[in-house]
C-alpha cells in the first residue's frame, strides 16, 4: 500500500473530522496535524474551513506558520477550503489585525464576500478537472477570489466570482465539499499528492 499517500488535516480549528472522512474515502491515509513534527510526516495537507484570523493566530502560536510556508514553498501539495483558501492567498483585501497567510497561490481574496453566516447557501459548481457533473458546494461566510496572477489557474466560478483556484500543487475552494458526501474534490487532491509523492 505504498501508493497510499499520507495526507494531514491541519487540526487547529474547523471541520477537521469531515476532511479526514472525505480523504479516507478517496483512498488516502488521513491524520490530524497540529505540530511541526506531524507536518514533517505527511505527503500533503488540507487546511480546513473555520475562522481564518483565529487559524492564522493559532498557526503562529503552535509554531506551525513557518514550517507550513517552508513545505508549501518546497512543493508539498496543499488544499484549502474556505478559511483555508484565505490562508493560501498571497494577499487578503481586508485582513484583520495580525492576520498572516501561508501563501502558495498568487491571488487576492476577499473575506466573507458571500455574506454572513445566515446567508450561507448550497450551489452546484462546475469544477474544471472533475468529471461526472457539478460538485455540490456549501458556502458558509465564504470568501471569493478577486483576482489571480499569471501562474494561478481559475477552475471554478459561481455567480460571476472565482471560487476555486489551482497553482501547481496548491488547490483552494471557497466552498466546503467535505460537508456534502461528494468526495470528488478530495479525490482530485489525492491524485495531486500521488503525482508528486
């Protein structure tokens, strides 16, 4: 089973359990990651949804921010959903005080762009590279991508806004596919990890 990639889920905050389940169903060995030594043992990493400012501060507090940046720069595949997308951006339009990002995708994002918690919604999203029809996306206080640089590839839009981007080994979605039972986005990410493993 050496072909089974080991993929961590950053377990500082957010819907960690749902990502672990989705990754396992997509034939990965999934485990929570909280410390730099655990990060060193994985082939890829998911940064889940949650509250991006809190996650940024916890990553600094747990000594994870620099190791994360180093692994991303070194080419480790990473997939971020919602708050994870914000953490993978090079620039946030309206950052909270003290909010840092890991970087990895040349994009500018807007936090909570789709509205407040009570304006959350589900929508069918066509994602480039995923077969079998649209993916059901859950948008919860979701960000959107305002613009991308030359190396970033837009792979999904919704309502005229960019909601999924890929740049080399880094993937990010505004929405939460882990909350739907449709694990095709996770399967795409597992294939990305397998390709560089």
